[in-house]
């Protein structure tokens, strides 16, 4: 599954000049927790999140007490944002992005590794075309066992995805797919396993597949 299959294309965006109040209004009115900030060409330059916004309340006292750099004081990033008035002051930079053709698993891995909740999605020119969030990834698993079984059966019947000549059956319980039956070649066991893992909604795969064309090796004789 690719990012383009799950990304949101109805976009709420801001510019670096969007005011603090406008950002709050956009988040509440559209029920979003992050807003890409774009330049005049539609390319993301940063992103403003709820955390960036609430820094103003969390660090309100710092709004009136900037650090004394003459004695080497360093300013907390959030304290600096608490004095921000526009998206350009509040946004997190750089804007880390993904592409529509990226695998969902790759985008999800980057979310986990980087501790972010969303990525702007850009085309080959760098222009914003969508946004993919953790909730979008979660929806991949929001499928009933019947829906998953139908998708698995369709996958097993597709010769472009699974080699022909197999006798594989699948059952689904709690999103876990159990594969029984046989395939023609040993290499097909792993291929089928990986292909079924990629079916949207599949939580895990229990693989009981045998190889139909496996050749039994004769036992060595006692005198050999």
C-alpha cells in the first residue's frame, strides 16, 4: 500500500504570515492538529502543530522574560515560540515530507523513529499534494475479518501477486491470517507470506504452507 492510497487531499494550509489567532481558528474549525505552512509556490516550508500553539500558554511567563544572553543564558525552543505571533515564528522547520508513491510502512516507520504525527506529501516538484497522519495509518487496520478475508482471497487469485499452481486457503481471526495448503516451490512460501502481510488490515500471518513438489531425500542405509 502506498501513501497516495491513504493520504488526505482536502488540505488546510497556512503561510508564514498567518496570525496566531487564524491558526487557532483553522485548527478548531477543521478539527486538525497540524497545519502545513507553504510558500508562494505551494511548497511546504514548515508545519505548525498544536504543541507549537499551546507553547504560548505553557511558557506564558517567558513572554515577558527573554533570556539574558550577556550571561550566556540559552532559550528553550518552546519559550521562544511562546512569543510567536505568526506561523513563521511558530512553525517547526524543516518540513519533513514523503512522496505519494512511498510505502505506507516506510512513512509509518519514519513517524515512529522521528516522533512525529504527520508528514506533508509532496509531488516531484516539491508542491504539497496531501498530508498523511498517524490516524490515516491506523485506518489501514480498521477492517473486519470478512473484509480482510475477501481481500486475501482476491490476492491469492491474482497471478500477478501470487504464483499460479498453488492450493492455498486462508482463514482470518482477529486480523490474523492463517495460511494452509501448498505451493509449487519452496521460494513461493516466503513470497506468499510477504504478499499476504501487505494486504491492508492484516495484523499477522500464521504460515502452515507446504511445498507440493518437495522431493523426499532417501534415508542413508546402515552400511553407507
